[in-house]
C-alpha cells in the first residue's frame, strides 16, 4: 500500500521523519493527549525507525553477498567454458564427427 502523505522521499528521509515524529510527540505530549496521541505512539514510531534501520542493514548485507556470489558464478562459468572449449577441441581431434553429439558438441566441423 502506497503512502500518499510522503511522496518521493528516500528511505532515510522516512526514517528521519519517524524519529522526528517521535521526538515531537515526546516533547509536546501534553497538548496531544486530547486527540488520542500517547507516549506509546512515540515509542511505536521509534520502533518503526529502529526496525527499518535494522532491516535495511540486513538487506545491504544480502546485496553485498549477492554481488560476491554473482562474481563467483561469473568466474566459475568462465573457467567451465574454457575447460569445455579445450576438451571439445581435443574430442574433435580424437573422435569421429558422428560421435561428437555424445559429448554435447553440436558443431558440424
């Protein structure tokens, strides 16, 4: 569900706003109790900010892990392709063309 009250704001700006709301509630609580705002609301906003910060940190860690794993996959794939190419060349020298398909070679020459 989209929040129409805070359009086009960054993640950190939202977290800052949550903390500012909590600060504002805490410092001006007396004037807000008449509309049903309590110290628990300030605590809830702080909890949202803290929870989002923790989730964001975890997400950034996962992004870094994904980037590292993607690089590992690229390196391993390059190694595999090089080995496949080398073996394919040697199979073509040693085996007749009609047997190449048994090695996964679809080239005709």
